[in-house]
C-alpha cells in the first residue's frame, strides 16, 4: 500500500515508500513558499526542479537544483521558496 | 494543482508536474509485476529502487537501479518486475 500525503492546501504532495535502508518519500512542491517542520533527521535531494532553502540557524537562502541535497536536524523547521515545480526525494532517520 | 494518479489497484502511484521542458511525473511502484502502455515517448529514470525491465522488441530482462534510465517509444508497452519499492521519474515527449 502506497500512502499519499498532501500539505499546504495540496501544494505539496508526497508518496511514502520503504527505501533500502530508510523510510523515504518522493514528492512534488508547487511554486510557492513553505515552512516545513521536521520530526526526524531528514535528507532532502532535489530530483528535478529548483528551490531556495533557508536552513535552521542560517540567515542566507541557498539555491538547490537537480541532484543537490541538504540535511535538516529533527525537531526544527526550514523555509523553502519553490522557483519552479520541483520533485524531491527525502529520507527520514 | 498537483494531480495524483493510481494504477494497478494502487500499486503504482504518481504525481504529475511541469518539468523544465517536458511534462513529467514522479511515482512509486510497489513490489510486483506490471505492464505499462505508452501513449508518448517516455524516458524513465530509477530514483531509488530496483527494477527488472523487458523493453519492447526484446526478450531479455535488464536490471535498472538508482540513477539508471531507459527510453520507450510511444504506443507500445513494456514489462516491469519491481524487486523492491521503487521511486521513478518519467518524462513524456
């Protein structure tokens, strides 16, 4: 069974699956600005798209595009500006 | 608006989006065997997982894993055996 989750009025949707080692999702973010909360350590990789990300404890926005990834600690939040519709891969540990 | 599609009794789900150049989906295939029909030229990339694929006009199964891709012509079909739950990226041209 594959669970689909929707966030931010359906502007972000993801499909959960079991990766080789970790619980994983792939999803798509529509154009917009979002603040994601984390409950676990997350490693997010841009599959196809373009994001500006402000990581916890930083003041600068960093651009991430195809194949680039960033990590976020558990129990914090990070801000994302989606430049074009973006597919992402995220593992939870 | 992000459209989610389900196939094969919900064993394959995908989210459609507009890629930089082409209509694109990301999705997840559950473990199983599926025959996909194509209406357009498709380029499928394994994001995270493991597939055995029998392409049109071939008799051999080929293994595809993370980062590997294959192309399928329009108006044909291809067979997939999903070894573990697999996230994929697909463009349509």
